[in-house]
């Protein structure tokens, strides 16, 4: 058979040739500020590859991006990866110290930054001696960037040095992207994606029982492109020619609702808190989203009550999913049209295998209906973390996700919590996920988390933290009563904390590390409840 390297540039080549007039729509604060066809995007991305080569870059060099979901960012994805460089997406919501640690470990030579993030780049550059060039995207910075690195404006560099460049002229196992884990349960770790892993991940995500994406879809990407390849949508959308709506930095409910309505979005992708903002806006301002068919959510388990609210108000089906940065990131996904009012996160598409083990890594004899430690295996699953000398796999080649999970008779996965989140009280384990699932069914509660606090007698005790729906009051006693008879009495939280907004990582998961720190520092307090 013909040699055919599985490199990601082929997705954009396909889109430009066969869906060339289909557009990428650029949004800002809910308004369309630009449109670019796939054909034009491909041409500009390729010219930018030539411009990057003029900076003296070599294959495998890392280029950091500090940017939002914009057309320039998408162009740079392909300009970098297509030419054999590595696109290292950085989260602009992190501290400069955290960003510097990542940039220095990756030894980035170029930092591409959105114009409104230029102050971060100015603070970051002096801490990162490997940065030689700063590329400003999405307009001009408000003030000049004071840095020893050479500063370029995106359009100026493209105009002066843009040149056609060969794409995909390297082995499919060459590195393509670098992303760091969100660090919600430990120090962030780098995951280095290859062209082959991204290509196969795209084919997996496009399966009919997964995203089922087609060229007739209009996709709103509310997942940050700096998080795990934007859930793979920058590859999947052009692979089928789907129109892609990029909202920029504004993902508030009003901005997203306007874009979704004006552009006829059929599939919206993002974490549950984003869609909560959309339905809150629609409830307050009125209006509907008549073209919307599906909403794909992930990041963390979504309470059943919130799923039902989303489906009712949006008039669209909700697809639940589970994934990790280490999985590129899609793990399991509920098929389109499946009943989503459940804690299950769907089944693994072809190309990913799951198994449950005990705490020591021994495979459980019974894999269905049993709680176990979840391990995964596949061509888009991390082998070892960036810079690590040893792999992170067991003797059968499976990666330990750190999650506790169950698989039902139909093969649907339910994440039952993080192993590190278990609370040890009086020598016995309490699983926060079970408490969270019950409290999350309360229609007055939007988000819920259970954390452990130190206790002189029991070692640890559970604290229930809730974010109520807008306009709702938290009745602590009612929430505790809802748990009685469903969990052991000694599992009942001693304290209920109400917060106006849960702290979230870039992945959309509740940041329990920050919750624990805020509680320990007295920044959030609750009221004690009797058991």
C-alpha cells in the first residue's frame, strides 16, 4: 500500500480542497469580527510556516502559545505543526511563575501571544532565557512589549517573511503538541502529543457513536484551545469540513448565546459551567437557540439536575464525556441521542481500552458493576510525561488515570471520584463522589464538591461545598437530610459551605486543591450541621 504519514496537516489540506468555502467564524464579546474560509486559512498557515522558518527554527523546536480561541491561534496551530515544530499551548490564567516553569522546561524559542495578553508576555520573557522571539497575534498590543526577545506583529511577520513551506515532511511519530495537565491534584506535568497520536485521536473522536461530526455541522468551540488540543476539535472540524465558531476570550452566557443564535450553531462543546451561564442568560433575557441539536460536556461529572435543566432550556441533547490531557483528551463519550440524565460518561470509542484494577494494580476478575481503579491503553494515551526517564505504564501497557470508576453491563463508564480525593475518617474511607452525586441532584444546586478537613479525633471529616443556582438559598439541613439513608451516617458532612462561584481549573474541573487551601486559610467558611 502507499506510504501515507499520519500527520495533522492533512486535515487542513483536506478541508481546503474539499470544503474550501466553509468558514471559521471569529467572535469577540458575542459579535462576529471576522470570517476565514478553510482555503484561505490553509494558504495563510502555510505561509506562516515559511515565516517561522525564517526565524531559524529547527524541526522539533517548541513554540509556546499564550492565546484565546481565535483564527490566528488556529492558523498558528497548523503553521507550527505542519512544518514539524511543536505547538506548546499555555494557559493564560496561570501565574507567571507557573508559566515560566513550563516554558523553561520546554525550552520554548518563540512565544506567540494574544495582544491583550502582552503584559503577561512582558513579565514572562525575562524569566525565560530560551525565548528569542515574541509573536503578537489578534491585533496590536496596547503598549510596546519591553523584552530582550525580538517582538514581531503577526501580520507584519507574515507579510515580510511569509513563504510556501513543505508540510508533513517528517515521520508521523514526530512530536506535534505539548500541553501540561491542569494540576488540580498535583504538580502539572507535560504531555507530548505526536502527529500519529493526534491523527488517530481525531479518527476516534469522529466516530458516529462519539462526536459524529459532519460537514453540515456548525461547531461552537468554547473549550480553550490551550487545553488538550481544544478537545481535538481544531483537527476534527476541518477533517470533515464542519464550520467552526471561535468565540475569542469571552465565554459568558450572553456572548455565547448571541453567537450560537446568529451563526446557527448545531453542536456546542465546553464544560458544564459555560452552558450554565448560557441557560442563566436565556432565563433572564429570553430567547431560544433553534438550530442547536447537541451540547457536548466534559471536564467533570455533571449533576443530573443540571443536565435535565440544560436539555429542557436549550432544547438540545446533552452528550456527557470523560477525558484527560493524557488521553489527547477523549476517553469515553455518550452516543448522540443517548439519555444523558445519568452520571455515566459513555463508552470508549474504538482505539481506547479500559480496565479496572485494585489499589495495587491487580486487574479485577469482574470488570462490570465493580468499583475499581481505572487504567487506559491506546495509541493516543501518554507513555511517559515530558522530560521523564521512565514510562508511566503498568506491565500490560495501561496508564493509571488516578480515577475510581465503575463500568455497567452496557459498557458505560461512571467516574466515581479521584483516588486522591478519598477522605479517611476514623480509619475508614469516604468517597466524596457519592455524596456529590446525591447533592447534585438537588435542583437548587448548580455545583457541588466535598473536601476533607483535618480533625483531631477522626483524622479527617468531610465538608460539603455548594454553589447554588442563581436566586436560590442554600438549606444546609435539607442537603444533609437528602443524604440520610443513601450513605452511612458517619459519611454525613459536619459542615456546609456556600460559595458564590466554584474555583475551576482550565479543564473545567473543580479545583479541589484551591478549595482545600481556601478553607484552611479561612477564606471560605460554612456552618456546622448536626448529624
